[in-house]
C-alpha cells in the first residue's frame, strides 16, 4: 500500500475535542464553525437550509432529510453539526462502511429521540440491504425487525420517533435513485473562492492565536485547492514554522517557505499531482485509464478520483474523455514541460488540426 500521508489526505475523522483523538484532530475540530453565522461561503446552501429550518420549526416538524454532496473537506460534516444545534436536537453520527447489516442500524434508530439528527458520512457506501432497510425508516418512521430464522422467523414492526437523516457523500452518482429520491433537501457544496478561503484562514488564525498578514492569508488560500480543510492544515504547518523561527507574525515569506517545504507549488499541486501529470505526459497523445494511473503513481483509484483529479480538472490541467485522461498544454506547463516537445498526432490535443 502506498504512503497515505499526503497533504490532501481526505480521511479526517470527526472526533470531538477531549476524546482519545490525536491533538491534530482535536485542533481540526476546534476550527470548525459552530453556527451559520460562523460558516463562511456556500451562500446559496446556507440560504436554502435557513428557509427549511425556519419552516420546520414553525410547523413543529422534523427537518426533511438532507443530502450533502461534494468533494471532501468543504464542510458537509460541519453543516450537519450546525443543523442539529439549530434544531436543538442531538446528533448521532456513523458512516456507511460501519453499517454492515440492517441490525447495525436498528440499535441506532431505536435510540433516536423526537427530532434527533442521524448523520451518515460516506452514505454512498451503505450496503444495499441496509439502504433498503432505511426506506421505511425515512418515509414512515417504522422498521420491520426480523426475529429468528427459518420456520420460527417473526417480523416485529418497530415505531421510530420522527427524525432527520443527513447523508454526506463525495460520490452522489453511486447512490441508487430510490435512496436519493427520499432526501427532501439535496445540496451540493462547491469549492470555495480564494476570497472566502482568506476569511477562513484569518478566522482560524485568530482561534489558534496566530498573527497573520493579509498577504500570507492570501498565499495560503490561493494554494488550498478551494478547500477549507486544506487551508486549515496549511495554516497549522505555517504556524509550526513560524514558532520554530520565533517569528511574532506570519508573513508571506514564512508562508511561502512552509508551503515549499510541503512540496506545494503556486498552482496548489503537490508531488502526487505532478506525478499524475508526468504519467499523462509520458503517454501523450494517448489517453490513460484510471487503473493505469493508479498503478503508475502507487495510489488508490478512489483517492485519485476524489481528491487529486477534481483540482486538476478545475485548473484545466487534465481532460477527462471516454478513453481516459489526457494532459493539456496548461498541464504540461504546470510541471515545466514544453508542450511542443510532447509527442503528438494530427487531430490530437497537441497536434495540428
């Protein structure tokens, strides 16, 4: 298995401060917004959620089931926590891979109190039998629990308290249509503009008691791939360097030095991004399949598709075709390769038309 200690590792757990989580994880949780007022960015999503919350409270009904989708690190878990707090209810958290069998879900559902929130991270990885078990729970707030097996089997209907299910996914397309259709509110979170990330960096710096220049905040934000989680991780590493250098304030020089030490270039690319681009350049003008890329760089296909590829596509460094991935002229330039030196054929990306 390849080394997973990437700067952009998407697997951030959701432990609360004070648990056995590592100090870094506790710091990450402490930086999360705890109310809509503290949440920066995603104005359309926040506005829609605010309307739904106000209407649900006015009717004294549970909030409709919510599905958050989008790349990792954009705030799906934070929004789930905020919604539970705004509803004045308890948040019960689990993840799709943890729900292996329907009986794993029964214990959770029967513990829910009226208007509680059940948050399922990676909801696209819920097994099909468990997913089907959720259908009646989401629609009718009942579940049928089977006792015993064979000729002695009995079905015991269980009534549930009205609750809100919040699902978070990075792969909405993997959800079945019946399951997706049972979410009354579906919101997709988009990567953040640099201006919003600057506000997040400044806010996080104040929580960490770090004095930071506007130029340093802009530098960190511009290289954070539109992702608050990455911006906060960069800030923590920049803070470490400033502490070692005994600098009273983080300026652009310290921020740039720290990012360079992490291998993050001005395009926000790290070493694995550049390796992906080099694989595509070496095979140009032919398209390269995801399995080939994963084998060449020594990383899991899912990680490449969910974490690294979206940024390369947004920057225009890679084109995704039915035959595979192809590097663009901009992608060549990003790794210091002259596009005119790349092998080309007439009618292809680098060839004459």
